[in-house]
């Protein structure tokens, strides 16, 4: 039996930007390239179904935002894209997820996670220098251990890509744990970008950050979408409205609505979507 959201006051939204704030970025690429596809994926933890029959594309040139109330399956779906869900012993999964047409189940998990990298909600830099945080992942994928001088250009490139190099290039030996929260999160993004992924997964990357750091990371996400597919889980509807090109609204494990951000926020097709984005529940 389908549960109905509680009847509470709704806020006027349809047809107008959230909180009157315009979208921050230019339109998506003219011809987005599909990198991944989720086909009829269901995931359960023991008897509890967390994701139920979800299908959607993931494209380079777009930011895809997964939105919905807590416990609706967003993070479970996100973690399934690079097979982190399977690390939970009680998890079972059906359906297919492909990367460039190949079933991700056929990849070595470590190799897959280099192509489909993830940045988590809380910044998690390693307890080492800024340089070594990025160099670590490069050393791990090298056939022989490269010297520091060989890694310098690639580390700087990743830090520049994440918008962090200009702030810290005078001291790459600075302890990562002494950076600000926003800098730590950008360092984690740089670490993910160092392996040149095809898909970047972001799980509430700004939830622990101040507004200024959030703005910097949002602008970074928008720039990066031209080089890779990006999927972000966010509870912040204003953030999704500012940066997303496509939006998937999930509720009780089901994909209720998927479409361009302008359509989902401005003229949602489903009543549950209208209720959620207008503040009726969540």
C-alpha cells in the first residue's frame, strides 16, 4: 500500500525559481554523452527494499541530482554505481548497471572505482600532507613507485582542477588535516580527479560546509561536467536547482520522476514531486 505524504502547508514554487534564485550556470552541453545506464535496478538490505526498479541514464556534460527525503534510496543508488553497496553483507541487487556499455559486474571493483570515483559527505583527507594526499592515489595505480618529481606536475594539475592550487601552492607539504573544511573537501575532489575518472559521484559534498565554501564547490561541479558525468545526492533543493541539468526524484525507493531540472522544478508531472519540492513533506 502506497504511503501518502502528510497534509501540511505547501509553499508556492511551480513556475518560479526556488527562493527566487536563478540557476547559476549555462545550459548543458549540446550533445551529452551517455557514460552509464541504470536498468531496472532494485537493491535490498535483507528483507528491506531500499531501491525498487530504477532506470535512468548518466551522461557526460550533465550534472544529475538525486533528490528526495531521507531514507528514499538516493545514497544506496549512488553507492551502487561503483559497487560500494556490495560491501554491505546483507545487500542484494538485481538489474543492470553499465559503464560505456559494459556491465559493471564484469569490472574488477578497484578498476571500476578508478573510473567511477566518489566523494563523501564528510571530508576525509588522509593524515598526511596535501601533496601526499593526491600523490597516494597516483602511486597506488602505478606499476612502479614513481619519485616525487615525477608526480609533481600531476598533483598540481589535480589541485588546480579542483580550484585549490592557487590557495596552497606555496606549501604543498602543509598537513591536510589543518586545512579548512571547504579546502579539505576540495582536496578530496582533487584526489578523486587525479585518476581522471569518467564519472564523479558526490554524496552531499557541501552539507558540512559554510555558504562560501559551498559556492566554490558548486561552481567547480558545474565546470567539471564538461569533462565527466557527475551524479550528486543532495537534500538541498536550492543547490539542485542551481547546479543540476537533470533531476531524479526518489520516494520510498522508487524513481517518481526524472527529467530536465527546469521541468522537474518548474512543471513537475507527478503530484508527489510537486508536494516534495513545494515543501509539503521531506
